[in-house]
C-alpha cells in the first residue's frame, strides 16, 4: 500500500513507517538490496547457509561436509566450505534535490523517494543490522554513519524530511554537489556494504556511472529509480501551459520532433541504468509516482 502522498512529507510520517514492517511488502525490503543470495556475507568461513568452495579434506573438518561426488571423481577426500552469516551495514543515498520536485499523479518523486528510504531504513534496523546513509539536497547534503539504533535512524529520517520540505518551485540544485555527495558516500562505504541509491538519476549520468562502478567493486548495490509517468511520454497532442514557479510557457505537445526528443531523453536515462545494472553486484528497481502499491521486491 502507498503510505505517503502529496507534495511534501514530514518526519512524523517517515517515523510512522517503522510500524509497517510487518506488512506484506516490508519483508521484501532488504531482499532488494542484492541480486545474489546471501545478504550478510563476510570473509570469514564457517558452518553457515551459503556455499563457498570445495577444498581438500583437512584434519578436524566435519565429515558431514565431505563432498562425495568430488571425492569420488578425484579419488581424494574433499569437503564443502560454507560462509558464515555476518552483519552487513546498509547505506541509503536519498536524493532530495530539485529534479525530484515533480509529479503528475498521487505524489511527487521526492515524496516517493523519501518513503522508499524510510522503509529500507526501518527494515534494515528490524533485521538487526546497522543503517546509515546520505541525504542530498539542492545546496548541501548530510552524512549519517551506519548505526544500530532507533535514535540514529530517526535522525537520518528527520534529515530526509527536512531536505524534502526545503524543495520549492523555482529553486535550483547545485550541479557540483552530486559529485561531492557521491564521493562522500564512497568514503563512508567499506567492503561488503549494502548500498541503495534512491534517485531519479535524471542528471549527470557520467557522475552516476563513475560512482556505481567504484562502489560495486566491493559492495552490493541497488539502484532505486523514482520516475513519473509524464517523464516517459508527453500527454496527448494539445497546447499546455506549464510553469516552474517563476516562468510560464505554452507547450505544443503535438510537435512530433518535440515528442521524439522528450522521449529520447528518458530512454537515454533508461539505457544508462540498464547498463549499470548489468554488473553482477548491481540490482535495479523502478518505482513510479503513481504506483498504487510500493513493493520493494527486486526488479
């Protein structure tokens, strides 16, 4: 179910999502943060649920873990090794910059992104993992080290709400800030983290590509694309009056070249995201502002 609608969100609404963790979709929230099985892996090996490798049997190995097929094939005893489950901190990059201050149905992209970030944060904490991240606004960003506490999660979500409510018509985002924020995220992340990038990925494709390439080398990423149906295709041919709060324009959506250019811009963004999600450590999830049911199941 959709919990948050409209143009803005407040901290109380994001904090209340903590109580939705028992809903049908909440149990899937953390699972989206990785296309592979085994969400809490570490370099340490031991008796666990995830198969790691087969090696020669050594004195002291559990005989129940002997791989009899490999043993028979190589005529020497081999044993299966498993990876122990370990905590994997989660970082959530929540974009609340100007390009998300848009929506044609149900809610703005910024509100949908805030809800996704909150659901992921609460589900991670519910699973007893540390959660933190970064909130990007028009003029600055805030960094939150991953911690396992309700208070720290609440502080992160308070920032999400604060940056959300700063958005207004006619404002502009600092284009250099995205690079700084993604650099800060890379400094915050260590090996083996789960990272969710919640954004519309509308601008600076090269910056996103560089960041995802670097982060995916040692971490598991999910790209959560927030989009509005009106971004994919212009409405039926007619004259429309549009405004950004300061300037008003008349747009003829019947112009064939305009429609092609508009749709190509969105398709270029889609191609970029598809290319990034081709990496084995990167998963892609798309959420529309008019989705009647926000499910965080993997794409």
